[in-house]
C-alpha cells in the first residue's frame, strides 16, 4: 500500500498515531534529498514509510515497512 504525505497511520500492533512524512526512495512520496540520504546512512531501507509523532512533547520518528501500518481514517 502507498501512503501519502500527511496520512495518519498506526502500527498494526498498536501504539501512537503517526504522520507520514514520506517514503524513502519513492519519487512521488519523497523526502528531501538530504533527509533521504541521512536516513539511508542511518540504516533505514528504501521503500520504508518515514513517520513522525509526538511523545511527551518531543518529536519521535521511525521508518516502517508499509505492511506493518494501518491508515487511520479520521
């Protein structure tokens, strides 16, 4: 499944609601080149969905395989 920038998603196993910032390596749902390069250098994989969320007023981030996520319809 493709996710669009701004989609709200959640891990199928639960957890916080997260906002999609982009998909690594996807030109249509892309991050900036600098962001993408930095994520790849940190070990994140092409095709992963990069998400952000807040925990205790601090921004958190992670990249997940698309199959691990459910889109939240609000």
